[in-house]
C-alpha cells in the first residue's frame, strides 16, 4: 500500500511552532566573529523582529549588511545618503597678533594644510566612510601617510572597539592584533602587510609576538593614525528599523506575483453529455480517450489545464480579473510604508512633481549634518597637529552643499 506523503507533511507542519533563534544559532548562521557570509535565504519577519529587539549589535550589523547586498531600496537609500553632500571643504588660517613666522612661512603652512586635505581625497574617502558607517553603525580605520600621499585603510569591525576619547573629543581606536594571525596564514605575507600599518600597531605586534604583551588590544589614538566614527549614544545602523517593513513589502510582492501567475492560468472544463434517461452517451474508456486527446492537443500550453466531467464545456479563469487593481493598491501601500520606515521619499527614485520633496531633502540634510560635523572635527585635528605654528592655527569646515542646494549656496557665498 502506498504512503500518502502529502497528508503526512501537512500533518507534520501543523505541529511545527516558530522558536526564536538564540545567540548561538545566530553566531553559527552568520559566522559571528569569523565574519562568514550570511545564509543565502531571506529572513522571516519574526527573525528580523527578534534580531532587532535582541540588541545584539553584531547580529544587527550582519542583518544590515545582508539587506545592503540583497535589497535594492535599502542599498539605494544608503548610497543616496552617503553621496548627498558634495564634501566641499574650506580651510581658514587663523593668525594671532604677535605670532611668530614671516608671511612666506604662513603662506607655506597654509599651502601644506590645503595640500594635505587635497591628498586625503575628501569627496571619495568620506563618501565611502559614510556608506560603511550607515551600513554598520560605526566605522574603524587607520590613516596611512607615505610622503605627500595620504590614504585611509578600512579595518574589520570584528577586531576593533572603542571605549575612550582623547582630549580632542575624538574616540580612541582599539585594534586586536590577532587579526593578522586570522587574516594571513603565510608569515612572510603577514610581515609585509603589517608594515602598512601605523607604528603603534607594528610595535604592538612585535611585543605580542615576543610574548612581551599579553593583551592583544592595542590603543591607536587619532594622533597615531587611528580612526573611529560613531555616535557614542548608539552604534546601531541608522535605518535598521526599516528591515521589517522592507521584508513585508518583499512578501507582498511575492504574493502578488503568485496571483499574477494564477491569473494567466486557464482551466478547460469539458463536460461529457448525458441522455434523457441519465445514462452516459460515451463509455468511460471513450471518455478517457477524449480527455487524453484534448490534453495532448494542449500539452504545449503551460497555462491551460484540462478537466473532463459530464455536461457542457467552458474555459474558466482561476482568478477574478478585478484582483489586479486591488493588487496594485496593496503593493503601493506596502511600498509607501517601506519608504516611510527608511525616512525617505520614493520621489527621489521615481520622478514626480511634488512640493513636499524640498522638505524631505532638508530633513535628510539635517540628519546627515551630524556625520559631516564628525568628519570636520577629525580633519581639523589632523591639520592643526601637522601644520600649526606659534600664533597660527587652522579652522576647517565641510560646507553644507548638496546637489540640490549648490546653486543657492554659490550665490550666498559670492
């Protein structure tokens, strides 16, 4: 006797209850500190809610990375914010009366400060840092200088932390030098790579390798090249709360795609005739042959199935044609909720005439202003720590110019 597998699976599914994944399962699934890629499947709404409410920052960051890779709306929102400002800079020398140095020396110091900012490639560097900061809620890196060349190297977030600030109100980077053991299996390649890091990290690695240092965490302040960008009150990714609405939108689109498929399907119902006495006009074997003939005739049409019964023949849709209009309304509702949860307007990516767009732009500019201010404080410190003279300091500002307000600010500055 054959087994009814369909019934078995259906009965089994009724007994399966959702159980929130614990921290060990999260670590196994997402790689935890090993930073393996997350599972190649979508997260359920329950899982997303569990992750966000758990407060486990590593799991939240992995969720954000996953959505950045797989969700177009989330990716576009982060890229849009990262490139919203033009990162135009202004270096202002401040000379105190009685300060030392000739005019030529002051001009040279000012020129060197501007050249340093130019070498830092502010527009590209800060846009990239902002993108990572928005994605993970924090950014770690080191500043590398080779003569007149200046570069910023990203550091893996799993091997970094910050707990203190220096007297310039800049967070102090703490770097775990066991990263080199994890990253490089070949000792020669490891030694070459370490030479590209600041001196304090190189010294920490030598001391750790010689067993003179038990704690692998090395402090790298901004004066030694350490870079940390975060908001001390919260290092959660900015738009992580939008994950649930984005997931709902994806599920809704999937359901509507299924409805669209059903709308394409047709069911050909052919009813076999019955005489006045209620007897079949055709024998059952003849009915089977008729059914096989019609089915064979329509076998190349994937959207038509054949049902043979007794009576007249009709062609039926599996879904009401009015469902398409209702589907559009449902999708639009979920889409609007998703954009609202991102704090953005769909008008940025779908052109439309609306007077409210200028208000949305100003609101986003105000959100990103804190990021811009953090960069300005950091670069101002770098300039003054390198090029200041007795009686001469520098002020540094990143102008609040964007692609939307550039013409207004140009007129204002002129």
